[in-house]
C-alpha cells in the first residue's frame, strides 16, 4: 500500500510522470488490442523510460519530451 500511494502521489504532482503514465496506458492498450506486439511495446518502454529520466533531470524540455513520447 505505501509504495502504491507514493507512486500515485508522484504521478499526480509531476507533469513528466503524468505524461509518462498516460502514454504507458495508451501504448499498453495497443498490446491488448493486438495492434502492437509485446516486443514493440518493450522497445517503446525502454525509450520512454530513458526520455522520462532526461526530462526529470532537465536535459530535455517538457514539450520536447511529450512530443518524443508519442512517437
């Protein structure tokens, strides 16, 4: 329970995490609908985590992060 509520709080208060979570759900739904393979989703996930970390560190702007996350 503690880890889950901490994560939920982090997502709610940080726009980078909020965008990541929204994109994650959208891309995962593609796997469930079978319009994307699990390996494609895994590749996207690795890229998304790398982008998220760069955005959190301030290495890329938030607008650029959101644009790259949706590709």
